[in-house]
């Protein structure tokens, strides 16, 4: 399993997501969503190019994403019924995955990702 790190924006994203989860669904909802996020991050560190992930070359070279709906199988029980966030990540070394952002599925990722755009060739 590769190591992982969270970018500063990803840490802020997660803090905001968990705050909103607690406000909407209480402490139990926040803990359930936090466990789902943690499970998804661990999965990505172990399987960065799994079939449930997507290459996001249109956004940046080496960028991939995982919608949390795919992570429910590795998350807590009872499951989060309708996760609405997407993890954006990239391998920065052979043994290190960086979680770049965690965005709501309705957000336009190109506006929120601070990564280099892919080369135009």
C-alpha cells in the first residue's frame, strides 16, 4: 500500500464536508461519512488505478478520481446511502498518493483544482 497525503485544500474540503454532515445528520452522520472518506482514501492508496476510479486527463496529467458511491462497499456499516463527493488524486511518487481535492459531485472540478493542466500536444 502506498502512503497518502492530503493537500491543504483537501483537508479544508474534508473539514467542511464533515461539519456540514454533522449539521444535517448529527454526530452519527458525521462519523459515518468520515469513515467512508477514510476507507476510500485507504482504498486509493492500495489500488490507485482500480476499475472504479477514472483517469481525469482532461483536467490534469496523472489526475484520477473516485466517486464515493463506489467506496460504500469498503466503508462503515450501515452505509452512507447517497454519498455525493468525489476524491481527486494523483500519484506523486511510486509509493505516495496525494489527495488533491474532495468536491461535491455537482461542482465543476476544473474551477477548483489547483493542478497543472495537461500538455496540449
